[in-house]
C-alpha cells in the first residue's frame, strides 16, 4: 500500500510541476489546463479544476477562463461525479489552491437535484468549500419532496 501512495504522491507532484510550468510569465496563453486535488490519505482524486485557457499573472496568480470544477465521490472504489462548478473566468492561486471571481457562477449536482447560481464566489480546492457572495439563487428539484422520507428509526 505504501508504494502506491508514494507513486500517487510523485504523480501528483509531477502534475503540479507541469501545471506550474504551463503558465510561466511571458509564455502567453495556455489551453486546456487541469489542476487536480488528491486526497492525502488514499491518493484518490477529490476534485479537478479545468480551464479553457490560463494566463500567469505578474502577482503569481493564474487567470483561468472557461473554468469548470468537478468534485468526486467514490462508491465501491468507483469514482462518481458529484458536483460541477462553472464560471466564465476566475483567478486561481496555486499556493492556497483557491479559485475566486467577482463574476457569475453556477454550481449543480451531477444528478440534477440541486442548482446554485450567484455572482462572486470562492472555491477552496483543498476542502471543497464553495462560498457564493451575491445574488444567490438556489433551485431544488421538486420531485425530491414527493416521496415520504425513509426513517431509519424503528
């Protein structure tokens, strides 16, 4: 088990180095970028931030356009898409692994049961915490309330 963790750590580190190298100042626009976050306990992919383009900023942050974050759960060791967060643009900080924007965003569960929209957000990749600051609108699929809740109490 330990060699697997070591391998996954080295793989994640190599991915981070490649991602950092993609956006060095003065190198222009990078396309089709991916910034992964793995669980330190088991090496599983927790989330993946995608971007259509990325441009390194002078302050070390990365301007990402066409941002999409996917979070994952695991059932019987099979990865399943859980939630998606989308925004036209954001700024990503490699040091803190935080993506933020003052622009519009949308988050939704992969099964379509829940949608959240707003303006201005902060996504912390390490703990999968999403904060939405303004004009927040939440939609919950109504058929979730049609069947009576199942009680585990007997």
